[in-house]
């Protein structure tokens, strides 16, 4: 009897041990072992949450993660533990193109991601929302409108089921929610849009860039390099705007005094509130940054704002 067969004698947790081994070594198992695993996998829900999450994380961080994930799917472990993900198997994004199968795409994205557990979990689950959002258009195109938002919502019960802590849950959910944002960048974004994106992403920015790079599995020559250059350009713009803001703030330094004079105010919280109105308008693209104080005071007056 092989070590893999004996692993099942310990019960359903043995399936997780075999999955780890497959992911670590790339081992291809005989069909009969996988068939036995399918029977045992039905009881995987009885295994402790911590052990399940730890085992899947180990698979994700192994050299042959894609092979390990594929064996978990063939062994029924995926259907038992992550049915939302199992539903993407053989779910096509474009008719007749295997590399556009959501599950095949997901395994490649995981493998292309850095060895970071948060990013790899997000890579694993980033497209689970596609199953319920696919729409076939009359011209043959396929859309998945708001699949990122749905995927983030679907992750919440998964996070509870697998016992992720609050910080892990927040980061993975946010990466799923925003995984399309960085790849949407083009050179037409204003400094205000760049600043807004930077503020919204916060310390998630680096992980998001990593996931966005990994999320390109196109067979078209040069597509990955093109996306990589685009994300590099986005990150460079973010650094440039940060540097510019540090030297020349978006609002002029004398604006507070100009607001007090224009609206007959004393130094108070109200002055800060009116500055914030201007800041918000800049972030929304309504106002242009780095103008003279009169420009922003005129805007406040036109909004009917009084002291």
C-alpha cells in the first residue's frame, strides 16, 4: 500500500495531506487513489477549520500549486470545501477556448502570483463571481458585469467558514473587489484620479499590483508585457503625484486665511470643513488642483455656502 493510500486511514484529513504532497512534489497519482479520495472527501467538512485553511494555504504556496489544486478538484475536496470555486470548473469565459475556462485561468493566476498567502488566496477566489454574472450578448461576446463586486460578497461566508481573521478577511475581500482596477489604468487619468486611487487602495496597493499582473493569462503574444508596462506606468504616476503633493499641496497654503476673510470667520472647525469641501471637489474632478485661493473661494460661493 502506498503512502498516499495509507493517508486516508487517518480519515478525511488524509486528503489534505495528499493534496499538500501533490502540490509540493508535482506527483501524479494513480486513478484508484483519487477515486478513493472522492469517497473520503465527503467528510472533509468534519475536519477542523484551522486545519482546512492551513492545508489549502500550504497548497497555494507550494511549487506545484496548480497541480495540487487540480488534484483537490478531481478528488472532490474542492466541491466539499469551496463549492463556489468548484462551480468555475469547465465554466467557459469564451466559447471554444480552453485557456479562457475560468478554472484553468484561476490556476495560472495563482501560479503567477508572488508567494504571498493573501495574494494567492485572492488569486484563487478572484473570479468566483463570474458564474452568476455571465451574460451572452447577441454578437457572441460574453460579459461578467460586476463580477468583482459579487465575488467580494461571496467571499464573506467563505471567510467565516474557513476562519480567516479580521485583517485577512478584509485584505482578501478588498483584493477580490478591486482586482480589475489597476488594469483599467490609462494615461488619461488626472492627478486627482491617481490620488483618489492611491488613497482608496492604501497599503493594499502593492498586493493589488501583484494580483493585477498575475491576472493576465492571455495567449496573445506580448499581452502580459503590455499589461506589466501599464501597471508600471500607474505605479510611477502614483509616486510622481505623491512627490508633487509633498512639494506643492493640491490646495494653496493661504486658502484658510482667504476663506476666513471671504466668509467673515474666525479660526475654527468651520474653516477646516470648507477646505474639505474644496478637497473633495478636487478628488471628484470638479475642481482643478493648485490654483489660486480666489478660485476655490469662488467655488464655495457658487455652491451657496456661507460662513
